[in-house]
C-alpha cells in the first residue's frame, strides 16, 4: 500500500494509537530472512526504514521477488487470517528498522473493539489487493508468454 501516509495513516487516529501501543521496535540486518512462505505467521511489522523484498517460492527455481517494500508499509498480513501461515517470504534488502506486533494480541484487541477490528481488516485488505496485483504482474513478467529469457530467474 504505497501512499504518503503509510499503513498507519489509513487507520483513524484513535485506532492507530491503540494499535501502536502494542508494538515494539526491532531491527533486521541486510540479508536477514524475516519469514518464509508456509511457516506460522504469528507477528507482523510496519517498516520505519530500510527495504524488504517479498518473494514467492517457485518449485525448481530461486524464489521470485514480487515486490520490495519500505517506509510506512505493512510487512505481513497472513497473521490476520486462519490458518495463520505466510503466503510469501520476506528478506531484508538493507538494514531495516520496524515496529513489531504480536498477532495474537492484535487479534484480541480486534475482538474487543469491533470498530478497530473492521478498520484494521479493511486496511489489511487494501494491502492484500495491492500485493496480489504486484505478484501477478511480476509473475507475468518472469513467466508470461512474452517474458524475455533474461527476466526468467
């Protein structure tokens, strides 16, 4: 979700403040594998600085980077939907500073405050829609009928 206001900017101020109170600052060195596709999604992050490559497993090939995200963007949405397993993988491209959130604590907050839950779910749905379009475009670039041999990893 690439906007000037970032992921938190898509939430009403009161909801944003309650959610931010649950987070903690974390860092990842460049090259750190943050999560892998198919593993348990028990947390998420909002990136403050640096960049993270989102990739997709392709059998018999190297993972395909489908998008690179940065400042203000949500890293991870699979924590919100059962079965709570990552749909993509993520690796720090550069040193990353982020705010990390425990998924269970946030889901509990959403159950306790249905307005916050709805606002957060809609914000995450916007991210999912954007990421789906980016993944589709990237995979067509790499594997589509007009893909150049150079773009195929």
